[in-house]
């Protein structure tokens, strides 16, 4: 990747804002607006300066346009930079609205998306929102830490417990929790199958199809309490089961059978891993009074940013493409 003027002007600002916000979040549990406003002012200054300077030094921005994902013109580059940052702002405050992170985390996500040059989203899924890769990498880093921390503490708790049947009790609780999630798995199977049909009908590319299915999975996992209220109704479960049986049978008899079976395996493995992290382990920790680790989210956003820059994409992309 060829360095350009944006690397020299924006990457030091990224390092400073990540260091300042991570430190304040770790020490005080707050992300100060002063650091965010200074970063926004710096980014706008850089883009305005380059927009003016290009009329006198055309080569100054030629390399930036050539390095970006959206070649063509400086105006197009600025448009997609703004759309990416605006999408990050909307996404961040939607997550804040649903109480999934704080307002400070939402604003920091927007700032990082504004400061990180587009060329670092080499592999992305959403054309107007390549910074969604940054979000995915942040969630992956945080989830793995929380999962490992919680699992380790549960193992230590069980090893220190004198009761001989504690391991059997934990295994039974895991099985019970997973059985409780089977209705959620069935609902996800129906949603994924409908998404598969829509993908083939409208001829969506692989990136859009993958993002559609990922969004379905995340939505159903985060809003599983609402879905659990629905499946508590026996009549709803019966209708869902009948509809799923008809839909799955039709897909198995159709030309989409290979894609359906591949999707079903991928969905099952992803669901099991995510449900373990989001549903089972937290419930076990709560049951046995185990206090889990809590890392300020600014740190995870920084980790996600570094991962995005290093792999030039998302962990999901690497998992699906094997490279």
C-alpha cells in the first residue's frame, strides 16, 4: 500500500485520539468531547486544505484518489468519505438508542470512521459504509475477550468447588440453555432461508448477501428476549414449525439445495459460537455469582481499528474466504 498525504496527516491524529479516549475511558469511564471535537476539526481542516491545494498542486490528491476504494475523482472520494462517516454516526446512535453502548462510544466510532482513510477498507461489504468492517472487528475483539474471560472464571470456579457433581451441573445447565435457544435457531433458519431466496431472486452479490445474513443473526441474538416472548406462545411455535418444514423441504428439492445446505452448516456453527458467548456463558456466570471482566469500549474500538488496518478488511471476510 503506497503511503500518501492522508497517512501523514490523519494517522497521527488517529493515534492521539485513540490513546486519549482509551486512557480517559479506562481511568474515568468517560470519553471526553474535547478530544473528539479536536479530531473532527483536524479532519475537516485536512480535507478542506487538500481540496483547495489540489488546484495548485494536482499531484497532491492524485495519489489519494488512486489509493482509495472509490476511484474517479476527488469529489467522489470526498462524497464517499462523508457517506461512510455519516453511516457510522447513524449506526453508532442506533446502537446507543438500543442501549448496546454509550453515547461516547457512538461518537468515537464516528470520529474513527472519519479519520481512517478509505484505502484501509480494502475488503468491505457495504459500498456506502465500509466502516462497518471496523464495527465487526471491534465486536469480534470484545466478544473473544469476554468469552475467554468468562469461560476461564467458570472453569476456575468449578475446579475450586468441592462438590463432585459441579461439572455435571454446569454441563446440564449448558444443555438446558441451548435447548432453550433451539426455537431461536429455527427462527434464524427461516430468516436465513428467505434471505437466500431473496439473494438469488434479486441476484445480490456475495458481499451484500453475507451482510444481510449477518445482520439477521445479530438482530435475532440481540433481540432474542422479544423473540422468546413470541415462541412462548404454543400456537406461534406450531405455525413457525409448519412454515419451516415446508420452506426447508422446498429448498432441499430445488436447485438451491447445495447453497441451502452450505448456509445451514455455516448458520449452525455461527449460531452455536455466538449463542455460547451472548447467551450461555453470561447466564452461567450470573447463576454462580461470577463477576466477569469489563473493558471500556474505547479500548475495543482501538483494537478494532488496528485489526481493520492490518488485515484491510474484517475477520468475517477472512473466515468466509479463507485468506
